[in-house]
């Protein structure tokens, strides 16, 4: 089993009009440029934001056409271009030999709303997994998307990865679930301009003692740039906060010499599991009134 994996966490410019064919092609081209940059930096995996190909603005696809909200009219989306760009990303992943995780909308059959998804493409250019966002915002569940139902775990060089999308950072139960699934790193891809959310994502590195990768749109990077949190909660890489596309590149190292990472991985994570599995039960005193000091000195 490998002890080290180099990860590139990207911030790319996320377009919000799924009918803008030129805009979709531009976002696909930018994704592929970042993939080449990540490959040149020696990364085995590159992660991109929620909706990297497109994250539709709720008003851009509203069916009423008068600037108000309503059920999305998904016939406005240039589905053929979205698919072409996703396939081009997969082809390049195979050519570069780099795992690639990127967000987009995933079309469903019939009149069903699409999923808001993360695609997982292997270093052979094969689509090997898709994570469908499970916890949706009020607007997303009311007008836009079909929710997903399952976590997604995939493995690269012996490292296990889980996936969450944007508002799901605010649901600790998902991160606890991935701890129980024994992941080494959670990939959190967002489409939000929100500094506190990056703090919450960072906190999971402390709580669960795994790596947390935080990918954001480039246009929001001045607030909270893309980066990687190590077990224990320290940022070990951040992209530039200049509003431009870029990468944060760092290594996941199981036997890291950094004391905080070593303690988190080797000691704190196993101890947390032991503590949660009934460690304290045998030490609790039951049935002796003299031991009850809650109402007396």
C-alpha cells in the first residue's frame, strides 16, 4: 500500500448559464488546462469545484422567464455541449494518466430533474463513479434537482476518498459517515462565496482526523481559496486568492514526519473510534447513592 499520494485541489471559473455554448466550452478548456498543470506537478488526482462545467443559476433556468423563481426549464441547457466537454475531460484524464473529479449537472431520463453531481474519472479515462448531491438547498430541492441517495467511496493507490458537495459541508453526519467508511480524505467541492463554510470544512480535519480537500470557484477565491486540510485541522496548501484559476498541490502522507499529522492519524483517529465503541461503559459507577455528588458537597 502506498504511503504517499499527491493531490491537486483546483479552483476553476464556474459558469452559471447552461445555455451558453461558448461559456461551456471555455469552462471545459479551463478544466483541461488545470489538469495538465496538475499532471505536470506530479499529482495523481485533481479535484475541481461543484458545477465545474456548469452550475446553473436558479434564475437562468427558471421557467417563468420574468426574473422570478419557478420550476427549472432544463430544455434550455446545451446538453450536447455539456456531454462533449465531460467526455473531453475524461479523454484527457486517460491521456495524462491522472484521476479527475469534477462537478456538473447529470441529465436523467424523461421529465425527471437532473442530479447535481461529481464525476470520478480514472487515470485510464474511464468514468468509474458519480456522486449525486444528497442534501440540497431550498432552491435546489424546490426548483432544480433530484437528490442523490448514497455516499461514494473510491480508491486511488490505496487511499480511500469520499465526496460531498457544497451545502453538505454543513451536515456533520455525512462526514461521520465517511469516517465510518474508513476514508483517508473527503473531497468537498463547493459553489459558494462563504468564508465560514471553509472553517467548517477545516474543522472536520480536526474532528475526524482525515484529510479534507476544499475546491472552490476561482471567482470566489478571494474569500476562501481552494486548499487541503491535513488530519488535525491544519491547512497544508492553499491556492492564490486572486480570483483566477489555480491549484493547491500537496501530499497525503500516512507516515508524515509532521507531529500534528502523525498524532492525528496514528493516535487520535484510532482513539476516537475506541472511545465511541463503549470504552467508558465499564468505568461508570451504578447504583451507589454515595457516588452521587450532583446535588451535595
